[in-house]
């Protein structure tokens, strides 16, 4: 792979400094301090390592009681956040400001108070004293300010709006009005109940999410990211439009593990985007491929960027239920991208990279193939061992460290293991802070009934039409998800939009997957398409055009959620094997034709009218109606059959010997 990189023109390479600049521009999570003082650097690293070790300890020996464990987790994360993230862009990145030191101490003091007066807090049960109100207010302020620094203004602004709504919403007319709440009631609800800041999101962040992000950090340290790039390049780099396929494969796998779409775009795209441009893809298309593939990783089992664990907790179902339901729609999403990549390459006559410039699959597997063993072990533990998710993650981390020792290129020494523990805790900070910051939103929505009011509004706008209700829900999710990290985006849309679908009789898991898809697509949907904008920064393309291309490439993702709402068998729930095969087959045909119609090419360029007809035919395959499926397939067969016959006839006429040329 190093040889492969050396073949890229120097002017197209994206150095680490440029990568960091792009990350900081589009991803607030990357704007961290690098201390000039060695003492402070060591202190922060020791704290981060200690946080990781605490979570590993609780994974094996069990956690403290709920409120104590969650408060300690939040305190450690907030302290690390204020040590790492400066207050504003002009603040020093090399030394700690005095007020950030105070904020870090205050974050710890909240948990010290909870540990000190735990029995008193429990016995008061909703009747807070002055100390409760003080520390509760401190916690709310610290969480929202940390979220502003780490994720940007969107999430804390929503939090403030919801807190204001809880205080003054009694004056609102109509069904959005409520009976009214005092500041004391709101602070108490957000501080000492499991419906506020220390709610489900923090509970999952302090267990599953932390461990799986730590697992990802250890895998990355051992060279898993390089392995994904190398194996994708070896397998697909030489094929037609190969670099784009490499971007799709590598970014999908990495995105599922780390769940960080923008960071994935910048790190993976720094290599794949120049390669795509080199083989002839346009700047906008190259950036769009990387953006859509990176965002899609959060839809891809088994980890789904940790969203699978949140969804399982919210719905009260087993993790494996979420994974089994999500797998076919995610594969259809990536099929849609791959088809468009292939069709674009065929239409423009783009070739892959010469094989002699690429590693072979055998070489890659020999060098780093053993890194697949921890992933296989994780799948076994999660699905077949009968052990808890937390213990499975803990054991997989230990197995990963052991497996990495099998080859010198992946072996981690003690220092590198400590560095991965440090990196893991730092990577958790943005996710954990976002999970805490979503607490005021979800908490206020639950206490005021805002979620039900929002659901009523969506259902009212949709009237008796399920399709209109789905469209309004989709738009709501995209708007609410703009500028937000994936997990809070899902939690907010699940609180405000999913109930509307459930009210119409849609199964909860179907409703939650529907809103989750569109909350994720906010990252590639203009005008706030941060993943697409970051990709455009690498490719040199136009940001808005890259966003539009990303939406076009992700067209299957915009349609698949409608498919599984109308036909929940697509989620492989309650179906026989034969039914599952039939459903998957029609879905594959529908997505393939949908992507081809979007690109305007199959055997040859498709005329505009035929593209529209093919688009309509592919949409006929959405519902579980056998007659519609038959009509759609018939239309597709007629159009593509006639196109194939014309292409074959043309090739025969052009062949000097009068024989048919081999079809591509």
C-alpha cells in the first residue's frame, strides 16, 4: 500500500496538517488542545487512561448503583472535555485556562456530592433541597457548555430551547401548551432522575458505547484501518472504477466501527479521493462517494456506530434483534452506491488501477488478515455465546490485544497499549458529552408531553395518508439531525418523530429504524451537509454540488426506509426463509434499477423518458404487493431488454467479422 501511495501525484496528497485543518473546520470534535507543558500532557493522558481502565473494570466486575455510576462517568468525561476543548477558536491550544480548571473541578464536585449524600437524595425523592438545586444547576450548565465546545451550537441550543419551553410553555396556545413547571422541578428532573441527564443515553454511553469505541481505538492502533484499505484495494482496485469501490468498502467497515462520519471522510478520503480523481471521476463525485459511504457506516451492522446499542435500550429489545433487522436495508444502501459507481465508470469508460501497482489479497491477508479474528470473535460472543454485551466487548478487547501480537507489523508494545487506552477515552468524549446533552431535550419532552404533541402534529399534517406522514416525518428528522452527532440525532428524532409512526400502527422497531436513517442523512443533505462539505474540502469540488451528488448516490437510502415500512419482511422479521429470499430478491432488483435510473446508464445511456419510467418501475417494488412487483419487473425487463438488443446489434454491426463482441 505504501507503493500505492507513492504513485499518487504529490500535489494530490493530503498531508496530516491539511487533514487536521479540515477536521477542525467541519468537525468541532477535533478542535482539541495539545499542551506545551509536558506535565499537563502527562496528566491528561493519565486521566484518560484511568477513565478507560475504570470502564474496563466495571465491564468485568459490574458497575456501581445506577446514579453513582452514571454520575461518575459524566464527571470524568466532563473533566476531560474541559481539559481538552478550549472555550473558543482564539483560546490557547497549548495551555489550560483558569476557568476551564474550575469547570473541571466543578464537574467532579457534582459527583462527589452525589456520593456523599446519596441516601439523602434517594429519600427526598423529588423534593430537592438547596444543595440539590445548586449542584443540579451546575450540572446542566456544565453539560450544555461542554456540548457547545465539543459538538457546536446546535445541540446546546436545542437544550436551552427545551428548558425554556418547560418554564414558559404553559403560555403557548393549542396542544403544545402544558400545565407549567418551575425551575426547581426541572432541575430536579434533570439531575437526580434517570429521565434527565443521567438517562438512557448516558447509561448506554457509560457501558456499551465506551467499550466499543475503546475496541475501535485498539483495533486502529493495531492497523485495522490500514487492513481495510489494503484488502479493499487488493480486491476491487483493479476493477472498473476500482478506487471508488475501495472507498465504499473501506469507509463502510470503518464507519460501522467508529461511527464518526466526518472523521472517517477526512482520514479515509485523504487517500481514496485523490485515487478516484486520478482514475477520472470528477471532484464532486469523488467527494460524494466518500461522504455517502462514510455516513452509511452508521447504518451497517454489527456495531452501527454504537447506535444499535442505544436503539436496543430505548426499545427494550435484544441487541441481536436490531442487528438482524438492520442488515438487509444497510446492504441495499451500499448496493445502490456500488451500482452508481459502476455505471458512472461504464458510462465514462473509466478503468481501475493497474494490478502491478496493487497489493494482492494473499499478501494483505498474510500480513494483517489475522486482525479479522477479533471481529469474528466479537460476532460469536454477541450472537452465540449467551454472555452479556458488556462482557463480550471486554473479552474482545483482550483478544484483540493478544491477536495483534501474532505479527510484528501489528504487535503493540506496552506503551502503544497505553496510547490506545488514552486515545479511546479521548474519542469517547464527544459521544458521551452529546449523550449527556441530549438529556435536557429528552427529559423535557417526557415531562411536558412534547413528544406526543409533536407526533400529533405530524399525524395531523399527514392526514389519513401513510405516505404523507412518512414524508413529513422524513423532513422532520433531516431538519432535527442537521449539525448533530449521530447518537443525539437519533435520540431526538426517536423522541419527537417516531411516536407519530407508532400511532399509525407501525411496529416500534420499524419506526425507529425509519427515523434513524433520515437523522443520519442530515450529514449529506444540503444546506447543512457536513460530511459532504468535508469531502469537498479534500476533493477541491463545490461543497453544495458534492452534497447534491451525495444525495443522488444515497438515493437507495432515501427509498429503502419506505420499503421496510410498507413491507416489514425486508427487516427479516417473522418471515420464512423462502419469503426472505423473495423479498430480498425484489428489493435488490428495485435498488439496482433505481440506482441505474439515477445515474442514467445500464447497458448504454438511458434516455430521459426511460429513466423516469424505470424510476417508477423500481418504486413499484416498494410494497409487498405481488401484482405491483410483477408489473414493475415486466416494465424493467422490456426497457432493459430492448436496450440490450440495441447494444448487441450495434456491436455486431461494428464487428468486422460480423460476430458479436464480448459484452462488458
